[in-house]
């Protein structure tokens, strides 16, 4: 019997719901964990999540080297330095900076896992690197950000892809949500693209404009980053 287990939360639970010694992988494919993986790959120092935009602005204004980032209703918040588009997080903008991050869904999931021993930022763009790190962990939670407290197909599919790969390596699927998520696992890049671009949230983002549609396409790429993102 495997000594390793993986559990999935298809929507974020209340903060501090997880065991302190657990390793969590937070998933917000569209777009927070994709964007933050890009930011960290481009040299951002660290991510500090906030529930409210006011908290993020206050933290930025009292901590040198910090920029306020995130969105509400998909768009950049007035007064913020960056929104939630991967394209914004260039090396010139983020290298060496702390990101005070407040988004609609991703921040809530990050905060839910804030007291865990380890918190990985998982998405399709850095799936393989995340999987390698998780495969060495004995107790794993994969936390889907979802959308407005509800289910999001793209996050569940990403969680399921990770959980299915872990199960093949001998990790036990230890709750019903993990067993459900693996039925949504993507088998290759074409399926990832179809799931992300065809999801409700992906189609809604694409209606906001050309850059948002490009964000959806970028978030549907698989393993274009080799970074293990932690936050």
C-alpha cells in the first residue's frame, strides 16, 4: 500500500483547512498561477497574496520593492501596477520585485493554503516541473481556485492531470474529488488546449478583447516553462 496520498479540493476551502505539514499545489489556470509562474520565471522575488485590493495596495505602499498586481472582473485594478495577464510580467517589470497579488479567484486559493509547509503554483505551463516536485511528497493537496467559489473545468482538469500522473507513480487517490478529477485528466497538448479554450471562463475572457484571448491561448500551453513555482 502506498505511503503517499493526494487529495483534491475542487473549490477553495476556508483558510487553514489543511494539515500544516501538507504540500499544496494551487491551480488557477486562467490566469493567476499561470501568470505567477511566468513572473517567477522572469525573476520576481516572491508572491504575497491578499484577499482585498486595498490590502495589496497598502502592503505595496509600506514595503519597498513591491508592486501591486491582480484583477477584478478580469481587468487591472485602478492603482495597481500590473493586471493578471502573463504578457505583463516581463523581466523588466518584475525582476527582484515582491508581488502583492490580489485576484478574484487565485488569491483565495493561495490564502487557503497559506499555512501549509509548502505551496506550489501549478498550471499547465509548468505541469512537468510541478509533478516532479509533488512525486517526492508524502501528503499532497491540489487546490483548485475555481470561479467565484464554484467549479472551473480548466482547474479541475489540471488537478486531474497531476493526480492521474501521481497515481501512476504509486500515490493513492485519497478522496472522492481526486477520483473525480482524474476522469478529467488531459492526455496531451491538444486536449489541454481544447479544455482551456473551450471552458466557460476561457470563452468569457476571450470576449473581453484580443489580449485576453491571447492570454487564454497562452494559458492553454503545456510545459513551456521548466520552473518550479512556489509562493
